[in-house]
């Protein structure tokens, strides 16, 4: 067997401690290799080198040039990587089909933007995407694709363009102002894009403005609060009218009165056209207006709204919501019918919360129930509060106060505008009159939503609404049993039993 010993030394190595100027020769090293060959029957050597004990010395010189500049290092790096790039190219050729000029889509500049939108929710099954359903977002997304604001490659999924809405709305609910954030491409100027998008939208859906936002903007989480408007006719405050309950319908138009047991149903005669006209002539009294405002003011602040939504236990922390302000406007008149506008400003609202708040305030006024019932509804006792009709609800606008203040602090106004609806408020008001308020009034006359709502409450044959009484007491028979109330009842029974034992 042979053994190899290596020793490395610099050529022209100076004496120890001697200093001399550095030269180009320092960039080269000389490697001396000594090979000692021993007798071996298993190796084959040249004729002159087959003798045992013969020593050969081979000197090789390798270049290790130092690259002093970044440019030289980059050039050397690219030269050494050519074989890797060839492999990557080969791999891409194998996995990707060749692109022809016909398949290539033009590339346009892209920006993170917020779309300020408004819509009439009549005929749509809510704001948010829902496969198989006709929604506002579905219409808006398709219009953006047709306007080339969304590329064909991204037209199959809103997630690809980081689509986020500020607030969702239920079926039939309108919005004068809402915001959608996304990454949008611009084949044309902002104004041309705005006009093109609206051309591809139905008239009851409008984009008010396209506003540039910062990259980290999120339409939902950056929203500080929301302002809703609820419109209701003044005859909702008229005195309750009890009708005759029947086990069988007398006419096809008779109205069903449901109970907690789905097998038990009663029927009452539907309100006639003459009776509707009498109701529409009703005018709210100053005393009723004052009580209504007082009732709604009790909702301001932070409270546990577990009774004003569905499927929530009292101890669920998400029930705590902060209501910033509630204002009740003076009556307005549309076709000789008096309507009341309520503006509600809150950080966030739960499902059906606003409709149940309006319902509670209206029922208290028309039944003469003390206002203390509202404060009691924030406690652990669970009661059934009916929902006011959805047709009166309107999302007025989301508020981005913190985001706008952040722009002021960072002085980014030059590239990013404040996110607000003030600049297009006149256009929004015209849209509300034509598409929102008019649809509300038409829907009420055709569907009689408020009349149906009040008739079902006035003629309920269950114990659910017995809390509407002059004493303001919540009877035990109208308390809804929940897991939390059952636990409280068990704890109370255990304490009572311990007290009796003592």
C-alpha cells in the first residue's frame, strides 16, 4: 500500500520577521507533493518508476486570485453558475408548456386600493361571496374582470388579489357606503377605470371612488367603527291591535302566527288595504318621540348584547359591544307617509343586533313598558326579542379615523388620500333617494313588512313577550333556558339545599 504526505509552502518565503512590499506573486501559492512508492504486487507503474523506495517530487501551481471589487466577484460568480442555470432552464422547459404570443396577457401596473361602493340590496342574497347565490360582491368582481381591473389569471379567485370587505350585509340590506380593499391593475387612468367599472355594473350598484392605500391596509381590521341608518314608518308606534286567532285559515291571505312548537300554528286575518291607509295616516306624538329617544340612548356605551343576537351565551366576551352614539332625526314625509330615521354609530355590531335594538325600543313605546327593561336585558336573563324588518336597515358608511390619523403622522398624504366619503356625499345622497329610500317604501307597501311584524307580536299566543308589561317585570314563563341559566339554577338550588342543612 502507498501513503501520501502533503506539505504546502509559499514560494520565495522571506525570513521570519522580515517585512517586504506585497506583490502580485503573493496571490499565487506553490504546492509541493512528495510521493513515496513501496513494493506492491497489486499496482502497475511505469518502467522507470517501478523500483521500490524511489521518491518523486511534483510541483503544481494553482491560482487563487482575490477579487477586490464586488463587480469582479459577481462576474466570477455568474461564470461559475452557468451550469446551474442550464439545469434550471432545462427543468422549466420540461414542466411548463411553451408560451405563444397569443397566450400572453398584457401586464399593467398594479396598486393596493380601496373601492368606495354603495348598493341597493333588493334582489341580492347579501353582500359577501356565496357560491350559487346572487350577491353584491359577485357582481362587483365580474365587473372588475370585464374592466381589466383584474387579470384573467386572477379572475378565478378573489383571494389572489387580497379581496377584503369592511362590513358584510344580510339579504335585502342596503349600503350607501362600504369599502372593499384589493390589489388592482390599471390599464387606464383612475377616472377612466372608475367609469369603465360602473359601466359594467347594474345601476343599483355603484363605485364612488378608487383610493390608494398603504400596502398593509385591511378593509376590515383598519375600520374603527360603522354608521348604520334604520328607517321605520311612524305607524309602528300605533297601539297594539288584537285580532281573532283561528286554528284554520278563513282565506288564502290569512297570516300564520307561529309558536315555539312548530306543530302548533294559528291564523289571523291580514290587514286590509283600508286599514293600511288608516295606519299610514298615523303621526308619532312628541311624547312618543321623546320616549323613543330615551330608550335608544340607553344602548349607548359598552353593554352585554347577548339578548340582541342569536346563539350567544351570557358569559361570551364577544357579546360586549361599544355603541358610540345614537341619534333620532325629525320625521320625514314620503307620499304622505311619516318615517323616522335612526342613525347608530358603533365599533361593531353582531348579527341582527340593530334590528333587535330598534324592535325593543319600538315595543316599549307602544306597550307602555318602563325603560328599565332595556337595562335588565343586559343581564344574564335570556329573553326572546323579535327582529324588526330588514328592509329598513342601511349601512351608511364605515369610519377609518385611526387609519387617516396614521397618514397624517407619517405625512403620506402625497401618495395616499384620506379614506372618507365626504367628497362624494352629494352623489351618495342622490343615490339613496333614487335606489334605497324608494325601494324601502315600495317594499313596505308591497310586502307590508312592518305591519306583518307588529301583527305577529300583538297576536302572539306564547309567553315569549310577556315582559312587555306596565310593571317592567320579566316573568319566569318568558325566560329562555340556556346552558348558562341552567348552571345558575343548579348553583342556586345547591346553595339553598346547603342553607337548609345548616
